[in-house]
């Protein structure tokens, strides 16, 4: 499923009629009953590297916006208030806490794209007679999301560093990790249940619809074939749309996760249900207030996932597709 090769195409041609997919990136990760992933022997590191690079670009562009959203989640502030407070803290604090998300997101997206291909390859190789193709596809996406959850400690530290109430307690990422160690292993994994509940389903939605959306975008009449630039624009739009939808659907869950991960070290570990009830009462039992910050969140996700999707595909074309030329 993930970047099918010519060898795979030749093998399949003896059994089914398929279209040429040698250079079609739009079919990558797209579910098709008549195709299966290349073998694990053929699998390489491309997706891991491209996911890693796309995450780095994305974090540096969107981190200030993400910080405003975080403040809204914690304090229930409106955009103007959160922005004013962030501005008053000065430029030297603007990227405070960037190290954990930079490390976490680069590794997470590397795992997300890379392990999806790996899991799908393994399932196609060993479970094609047990599970239908659509089941293998969804299970691969779900397992990739579960694998991403090993980055939970970095999310926990990121939450602590971004919380302005704790600026005096943690000077940097290493300091936060050291101080959390005194409270035991489980302190690093606050919010894990919310992360697992979010990652699996959101991955299924992302990998299912990102190329479905791209394939339905209009093609310019004067350019019957996609150039690198036009394909990048389509990748940005498709990634933006599905990213914004997913972030909106899972926004309340992210609010609950934020509450769980900003608890004081050593305090009682809130369950997912307890954290949700706590947030609900804090927001005056208003569902509307539970979604406070969702507008800037889906705007940030629109930009963020557009960057991730387009950069991921661009890096593939520039560094791994030998026949690709910039036009």
C-alpha cells in the first residue's frame, strides 16, 4: 500500500488488471481491494525520514499558534487575552517549551507514516487470508497510532513547560524530565488513555481520506498532468481539510488530555472520566464553553496538517523519486 514498486505491479498483473502506479503518489496509503503492500523485504526507511522532516517544518511554523490554543484550553481565555499575555512575556519566551514538541512531533510523525507502512506490509503478507483488505488497512492505521503513544512523556513535559503557572518550577526540558523522575515512571504517562483514544481513530480517518480528497480536487485544464508544484498544492489542501476536521472532532478529548497532563506532579492521577467531569463543571456545565478555542485550533490544524502532508510528499519526490523534476 505504501509506495508500491514496479516489482509489485508486475506480480499483480498476472492476477488482476491494475492501473499504472509507478509515479502516482496520490495512491499512496489509499485503500484498494485489488492491491496489497510490497513485502517487508522491500520496505525501506523513506516514510520514516519524510515524516520526520515534515514535522520539523510544521513545528517551527505553528508553535506560537499552538501556545495560544494551549492557554485557552488551560484558562478558558479568549484569543485576544491569550495573545496579549503571550506578547507580554516577550520574544525570549515565545519558543519556550519548543524542544519537547519538536522531538515528540518529529518522532511521532516519523512513526505515524513509517509504522503504518510497516504494519500494513506485515498484515498484507501474513493476514491477507484472515482479514479483508479494508480491515487490514484500518488496523494498520490504528496500530500506528498506538505506537505513537510511546511519545507520551514528551507530551507531558510539553504541557508543563507551556503552562505559565509553572514557569518558575521548570527551567527547560531536561530540568522537567529530571524533576518528574522523582515521582516515578507513571508520572511521565499522565493522559495516556486520552492519547490512545485519540490516536487510533484519528489515524484511520487521516489515512483513509487524505488521498480521497486529493483525487477529487479539480485538475487545471492547461496542466493535464500534475507538476511538483501543483501536486504540492493539492497535498496541502487535502491535508488541511482532513486535519481540520479531525482536530475539531477530537477537540474535547484534547481538552481533557490537557487537563490530565497539566496536573501537579505527585497529585492524584485523574481518570479520563474524572478529568472530563472536572472540565465540564469548570466550564459551567456548558458544552459550548468546552469547545472554547476550537476556532483557532482548526485554523492551526488546517495550516499544520497542510504543511505536514505537502512536505511529506515533497520530500518523497525530491529525495526518493529518482525521476522527479521540479517544474
